[in-house]
C-alpha cells in the first residue's frame, strides 16, 4: 500500500497524463529499479521528474526546471547527480511497440482506469 501511495504522489506531483504514466512504467521496467545513490522514494521522484522533462514541450522545459530549482533545490541536485550516474536513462529508446505492449499489459488489469479510482480513494486516508 505504501508503494501505491508513493506512486500516486509521484503522478500527482508531476501531473502525469496517461501517456506519461505509460512511459514512467516502461522506464521502471527498463531500469529495473537499478539505483545506487538514491533511496527508493527519491528514485521514483527523480525518475518521474526525468520522464516529465523528457516528454514535455521544449518551450516549457526550462520553466519547469527553473521552478524545481527554486522550490526544492536539493531535489534538483539529486536529479542531476542521478542523471550523471545513470547514463542509461538517456540511452533508453521507447518505441511504439513498447507503448502498445505496456498499454495492453496494464489494460488487462484495467490499470489506467482503476489506478485513478484507487488513487482518489487513497487521498481520503
């Protein structure tokens, strides 16, 4: 349950849409949670931030990054350290086949629909 709450917090913090959520899930699979310098909570937030930056329009990337630096400077430092250490993130290419496969897998359990419902209920705790 704690992991589910943490995932909700990441998706809520970065305002993930379904496409970003799919990508986030794929990166988690491809990175296999491989991380040496961050605890699991920080890793999920740093990965969420990296995915968001990668997918948002370039015209707002700088604003998004600058806001992050101002609001939580230590978080941005963790992100930069992780990005330097984990060069595999920038090398991962997500294809349409990856997206389709992940969407089908998650849809089999009605993940995208049910996740929103579950997460709304978790906020009441």
